[in-house]
C-alpha cells in the first residue's frame, strides 16, 4: 500500500472533521437565549360578569400612559449609538555620555609600551529612543428595535431583552439588545433611547454570502493572531 496516499487520505479526513465541527458550533442568528423574548406568566381566565356596567379586569387607563411595566410587555428602543475615540502618543529620549580616564602615574611616570599609554581609556556612549503611536476609532448605529420586559427588579427598574432578524435573499442581519431600563425614562409613546439603558449590551452582526466574503479564513486568522510565532 502506498504510504503517501494513506497520509493524504488521513489529512483529507482530518480537514473534513474540523470543517464539520466548525459548522456545528457556529451559532445561528436567533439562537442566543440571552436575548430571547420573555413571555408573561400564565394567569387564570377572568370571570365573565354579566348584568353590570363595570367588569373586573377590563379597566382602561384614562389618566396614565400605556407604557411597559410588567414582564412580557413590549418596549421600543431607539438606537442612537455613536462613538469616536482618538489617541496619540509620542516619546523621544536622547542621552550622550563621554568618559575619559587618564593613564595613572607610577613613580611619576605613566605606564607605556613603545611610547603608547596602556591604561588610558576613553568611553563614549550614545543612546536615542523615539516612539510614536496614533489610534482612531469611530462607530455608528441607528435604527429601532422592540424588546420585551423579562424581569421587574425590586426598585421598579425593568430588565429588557430582545432581537431583530432580517433576512434578504442569501444574507441575514440581526440586532440584539439587553439591559436595564428606568421606568421614568420611558416616553409617553413607550419608547426609550439606547443611551438611557444601563448595562446595555448591543450586538449587530450578519450571516450569509456577503458576510462570508468579508470574513477572513481560519488560516488567515491564525497567521494574524498572537499565536503565530513569526
């Protein structure tokens, strides 16, 4: 049996196993339970009242806004995220040293050989360092996303989470959001700005042909990673 062919088949099998493992561990859009919508707790059906104008459980809010306040309620978040960061550093140091040691005298005479002083020394050292760095980063995200209340904290604040998945042709994009909302910041039309959400976690990504083309291959990522020794 040809040994080279055996090694080639083993190598092909190993690559196929790695590829299947990578595909199986890839998280598909909408599969993250951290951003899954919350549903209100199931309750007993309301009793049917007949013969009266007032019916318990069917009240209408006349003097307050209809805003999210309970688990399962929907809240619309206006995404207005914009960040700009810039950093620049420059360092320069210079140091010159010059030391001259004269030849010592022994009985009034210097130690020489053929007229050349043996113990006379000149030390010269020049050191210079120059470093410069510049970094700039800018990000922007606008839009809207509706989330649900997943928990009401003891102080009345609302824990919200949700996601939006948009699929067009062979590509898809998703927006995921989670955080803590203060009820006072919710506007009368049941909206809130993303900048007013505490501990906000906003994720924007995509899957499909366009996203795959803009993503580095695994070998390229390995070469660019700190694990590459060269």
